């Protein structure tokens, strides 16, 4: 089950934590976030089982979850959560945050 911290990753991935005002936009954005959450969870599960080095977590998550990350960011832009962004202008920040948060989630999973 995803942790609250992991759910925060999905929100922070967009680059901003500004609540959406329109209900349909919230539902739409949550679909993208759910896709990103599922992707990261699958990757972390696989890396945890393989006991992969922590240094592999960020790059692996970013490589395998690039599509869901871009979709999440695009939805956040459309709903106004990341208002001054374009996908291309904010993808670097979103990738950095996603890698950091995935690495932290991996640390928590890997602890005995």
C-alpha cells in the first residue's frame, strides 16, 4: 500500500502543490498520478527484490516511468496545479523530485 510520503511524491512531481478547484480536473489529475504511483511501485518492488544498489533507483524509475511522469505533469498543467509550466520547461524539476522521492521510498522498503 502506498505511503503518505509516496503519495506526496506524486503531487510534488508536478512541481507545485496548489489544489485544483474544479472536480472533474481533480479526477483527471488523479488518474495520471495513479498511473505514476503504480509505475514507481512496480519498479521499486522489482529493485527491492533484486536488492539493487540505491544509486540505481532514481535512474531506473525515471527511465521506466517517463511516460506516466510526463502525463502527470501535463495533467497538472491543464488543471492549473503547475500553471507557469510547460512539460518541457518543468520536466527536469519533476524528474529530479521523482528520483529523490523514489530513492527515499526505496530506502524505507529496503530497511530490515
